[in-house]
């Protein structure tokens, strides 16, 4: 499994946008992103923290159905 680097919430959002996600809304420090796929709509919530914990980042990627490899390539 590739090593995930610590990134900010803003960097994670940028990488997910490169993968086709679009910001839908924001409430406080949490941004909701969605993407249309052939299987249906996929969404995730990214907290706008200065540095995301690795477990939080893994959870976001799991929600988004994005592999760590895809994510790291799009950072």
C-alpha cells in the first residue's frame, strides 16, 4: 500500500477535483464534493483543516471510492 502524505484539506479538495469531483456545498469547515459515475453518484466530505490526519484522509478516500495511488498521482 502506498504511503499517504499529510496534506491540508484544501490540497485534498484540489486533488479530488482533478479526479472529477465538484464542490456542492460547504458548512463551516466541511466541504461536500460529488461526482457522477456510471454506477451512480459518489460523494465525500473533506474537513478544511490545516493538516488532515492520515486516518481522516483514508476515510475521505474510502467515501470517494478513490485509491491512495490515484490520489497521490493527482496531488
